[in-house]
C-alpha cells in the first residue's frame, strides 16, 4: 500500500518535531514547513494527502493558508487538520468555517492526533475521482492530468507556465499583480528571489503556446494580469 504524505505547517520547531515523530511512527511520510508561504508552495509541488496546520504563525496565519488552499481547485478536497492553542468555541467554529475539516487543541495526545488523521483520510475523496476541469470557450484546463487544450488540440506548457495559467483561470476575473503571481505560483529561485520580469516572460510563453486561446489572458496596465473567461 502506498504510504500517505502529510504536510505539517507550523513556525514552532519543537511542535513540528513532535508531530513528525508521531506521524512517522505510524508509517506516514512527513514534509515540514516553517511558515505559511513555504507551506503553500510545498502543497503545490508535492500534493500531500493531508495537511496539519497551526493557526498562529508570523508571516501568514493558518486561516489565510486554509482560505487560499480552498480557493484553489487543486486543493479543495485536501483534508486539513488544524492544531491550535486557540481553544474557544468561536475560534474553533471560525477555523471550520474557513475550510478546516477538523480541529485539535494543544496540548494533545499523539494517539489522538493519529486517530484524527486516520479518520480524515478514511473520509477523504480521491481528487482523481472528481472532475477538475476549467473550461472557457475553446480552452480547457484539466487540473488532474495537467493538460491544456485549445479547440481540443493539446498545448505544451512548462510546469511554471501551467501553474500560472491554472492560478489565473481558477480566479477568473480577478486582477493579480506580478508579486502576487510570484508568491502563489513561482516561490523562490535558488538565489532566493524571483524578479518581476520572470512573470512577464512566462506570460509571453503561455500566450504563444495558447495561440487563439491567448485572448483569455489579459494584461491590466500598471497592475498585472487576469484571466477573462467568455461570458
């Protein structure tokens, strides 16, 4: 049986290690992230089977991480277990309303953590069994197969180009700055940064590959780019 992969996002190293040890003792593969920004990038790259998420982090709180994941069609079915010291009923309700599937209060028993993880995985729907296709006119983006077609003809995109097109199409009509596209789709280079010109280069590549379908990808002067679907 294929080992399940769990992503743990928390800015406290001691807590990450406690969760990692508990999960690995029960034959889970574990990926650790120390902040929300890197956690979102890792989720895109590795497509984990479940996310363990703390709410209180310095760069981006867990509610924002949860909200962004649920807005992305690729992660709308990802099981999310929030673990937090915020124990009040309103805070637990807010976490669940934002998109978490379960809520565990710190401190916790590691065996309860494993029981909740297993319960979420049993209930989880396999994304491959659910249609995840964005369509607009003659353009079709298959999120599960990472395939793009225009007039039923396959379009070849680089992984980065596909992520940008998918991100813009999933938020059709919304204008994103280059910085927002970098943060959501590209992350950091080996030198620790991605310059804004990189986004423009990828957009040129996407438009060239899409041909007639490039009309959906629009430039908003002085701001950035948006996906404009057909009415």
